[in-house]
C-alpha cells in the first residue's frame, strides 16, 4: 500500500504531457490560470468556494484586506475604531474610490452591502450566519460608517476581508438586478471582469481607476479545467501559466519538479479533508458504527503513501494554524480488531455496505477514497464510491441531506479560526449539517461567539472539538498543503495559504 501504482501513474502523466502539442506561451502581459471549478455565481453573498475567491479577490474589495502573511490591513476603509465593549466598529472610508461602472463608493454602498447580506437576499445564500453578530450599519457621513453588533465577534475583522463582506454597487444592482449581477459582477478591485463564459473561462483586465497600485498585468484569463491531467498538460504546453489548488495531483509532483520550465510551490494552509457521516440514516446513525469506521482506517499510511509528505494528520476538522486547534487532542487510533468488535456489538453483519460520495474531479481524493474503501473491506464493510460533479455535490446533494453514508468534506477554513468551521459544520440548520440536531453542541457553538477573552474562548473551542470527536461525527483525515504549479515566466507571485489570489504585483515574461 506504499506506492499505489504511483510510478505507473507518473509515467502515464509524463507521456500525456509530452504528447500535448507544444504551443507558444501566452503573450507577455497575459497570465492564464487553470482553476478546477466555475463557482456558478459571482455574487459575494452567494458563495463559499475557494475557487470563487481566487478570481473575485481581484474584482472586489472589502473594508479591510488580509495579506498572504495573514495580516489585516486597510482596504476600502483607511482606519477603524472599536469600542471598549466590542459592540461598535467605526470605519473611515477611502475617498475617491469608484466601482468598475463608474459608480462612486461611499457609506451608502457599505450600508447597502450589509443590509443586503443580512436581509432576505443574504438568507438565501451560505454566508449570512458568518456575519449575524452585525445588528446594523449606520451612516455617520458620506465617508464614515458605524457597524453595531448584538454581541462581540472576535473574528469580525477577518470576516470583513472576504466573501459575503465584499462591497457591492447599489445603483448597478438596483438597475440590473441580482441575476445579472451573478454573471456580470462589478466591484472596486484592481481588475474588472470583461467576459465570463459559464464553465469555460473568465477574462479580467486592469481597472484604470483602481484606488491602489495599478496592476502590472495587461490581462488575466481563468480557464475552468475540471480534469487535473488536462490542466497539467496545458501547463506543460504553455497554454496555461499556473495551476492552482486543488488541481495539482500529488502523483504529478516529480514530473513538475523535473520540468525545466515549471516550478512547484507548496505552502502550509488551512485546508482540511474529512469524510463526514450521515448521522440520521442507515448503519452510520449509530455512533458505535461511526467510531468503528474511523478505527478501521490507517490515516498515517494514507498520508505517507498517497500524499508524499504534503499533508499532516488531524484529530479535529482544523489545521495547526487555526485558532482553536488543540494539539493535545488524540485522534481515534487505527485499530481494525477494535473496529470489528464495535461493529459486532452494534449488530452490523459482515458485508454491510456504505456509499462514499466524492468530488469527481479531485483525483488525489479519489485515490484516498479507494484506500479507505479497502480498509473498510478489511473489517467487513463494503464501500461503494460515488463521484459527483463538484457543484452538484456541494449545492444539491449535501445541503438537501441526500448523501450516502459518508461524503467528502473539503474545507478551506479561510478565517483560520475554528468557529468558521465548527459553526457551519455542526450547528443545527446550517448548510453543511443536513443531519445533525444537537442542543448541547449548539449551545457550545453559540457561547464562544460572543466571548472576548481569547483563553476562555479557546477552551470552549477545544471542548467543541473533543465533543465532535467523541460523537465521531466525521472521520478527520488530513491537512493538505496548498500546492501550485507555475510556469517560470511568472514573476513576483506570492502563494497565499488560503488560495485567495491577489495578482496586482504579478508579471509575466
């Protein structure tokens, strides 16, 4: 189980790359990026996808921004003050900023953005619960707003740097409507979207009136290439300059590193992988069965044999970088004999079957799922792997509670705070918790959100992680590095740990 035919796969990949037609590189000034997924909507309140942010972080701005070093810095707000009780945030806004349609940015735009996020429009999307501590946004003057909170939120500034908090243009949306905005987004960022072909590509060009340092690129093209081997063949041939996570299969790393025109960049990040359990139906409704299935899988061997040292084990669904991670929490151990005993105690007959739902275009996790299935077979459980198109799995299958017994959960954890993961994964009624309803866990999740004492809040987050582990709500697998494959003609690229690209300083030769 150490190699899983990696040598053969590497040889096939090398052949595929060599077979790709040797096209000329993109013209100087144009950066072409392969992204594995079209988010389907560019509206900030309508997404949770890392691949949305890889594009949209260049189109939109928040009141604040976060650097690749995870520092919160001014963006559309030049400064801010927080009241002693943590319930009022006063932001001074940047003067002279315009949206890509020429509409002025001001306090009205900020209020509109958050009224929309916290109103009926936002309730239909996945982001609202991240910002529900915000009670109102009040205009002090055209360049000053006050954000009133119902309770302190220790993660608020980080949240204001991404996703639902991206500032949107009131007049443009009023004129064209939400549906038009979904596919023709307008922000204040360094690039404006000039073309979008669903499931195919996005074109960006510099916004000449951008408030910050002008982009050095003449254009950026994101191509949506779902098949990793195709993305890498396009990279090798010069038709793509960069392949971003999670489209770089672990098995392709030697091929990339040996190519004279390619560079591999791997950075620790917050992305974690697990197999979540259907806790409502079938044999996995029994916590003994869930625990047994976790015990059946040797996750350390998976990391060694498949992930080539690019990952670390996890005991809860968070990385070592996350606030709330408890290094003393012990993972459920690999114990196949103990797993068999628990399954027998739970009345599970040998040959019982489970379905594992995965993202069909994630070739590395497909390998992982096959290994998990072999481990489960060793304790008498037959696992059938069901691949889905990613958007179907994330938007249709999981939220509707129509999964198999287990499903792939990949999470970017972009706030680097366990709250953003745990609340959305485990609180009753949340999108990623289609089966669970646990009043004790809900109370823990809610209690830490208003805590201003970091030590006390961290203690509760540790308690949440331990509770989830005890209930075996999921099979925590690993924390994977963010892996980028890049043509050497790309210069000044700093790989962000959370895949939120900002391409202002990038050049291509």
